[in-house]
C-alpha cells in the first residue's frame, strides 16, 4: 500500500501561477462578455475564471487557498448570478415582453446588452459553483488537519478522522460484537465506542 506524499510547495509552480493567473482571469472575463457576438459565453468564461482559483490551489495548497477565500464571495457569486439572470429574464415581462425577451428594454441596443448581462449572470453562477465543487471534492478526499498541524494520517498513510480508527470488520463479526464498527483510539470510551 503506497502512502500519499505530503504537499510540497514548488517555487516554479508558484511563480508561474502568480504570473499567469491575472491573464487567465482577464481571458475568462473576456470570454464571458463576448459570448453574445463570438464563441464563448457565460459557461465557458465562468469555468475559466474558476480555473484561476483551482490553479492557486495547486500552487499554494488546497487548505491555504480555502482559508484565503471568503466564503461569502462564493455565495455572492452564485446568488448574484442567479439573481442577475432572473432580473433580466423577468424584467422583460414587466416591460410587456415575454420571459427573456431582452429586446423590450428601453435602452440602446437592448438585445446586445441584455444578452451580455445574461452571460455575466451565467458566468458568475458557473464560477461560484465550479469553485465550490472543486473544494468540496478536494477537501472531502483530504483528512482534516489536526490542531498540532498533523495531516490526520497514521503511519500507514490511512486517514484517521478523529484521532481514532474505525474497524474494517463487517457488522456482526467477533470484533464488533454484532452492533457495527467499533471506534477505538485515545478519545474513545473504555471498551470502544459503537459508530
């Protein structure tokens, strides 16, 4: 059984991400804003913008990036994107049009600017959701970091989520007494704790 190697910062990757990230974010915004008149759009631009955060996570570590990100920004991106899309789509109804009929807005070139605002809403939502999904999946696969900075892995490289271990014996086996897995470890009560 191979154990996972701990994360080691690479100065080359960190410098490259620091140099490339602003350009990738700018490109993501460009793709989002020009989706109405050229290839691209909100989905593609949102994924490119989320890739900036993912690159930062690979360069600086997932936990450090997760701590750095303000969770309210992710919620604001998703909620704001949905609200913007809904406002543009339903606002057309208020002006006497149908759902998402942006041509009824009393502004110059309403089709162009209405679709661009819809694309911005989609881009915001996609960027927030993709970033959140990345961290949910990445952090779900990682053991929690303990208070002492330990990785939460024992000597064999297996995850120990709460300082103890869970038996891999099947329920009903002799070790568990038939009531399910037994938790043992420094914080388990005498005789093991039923999970």
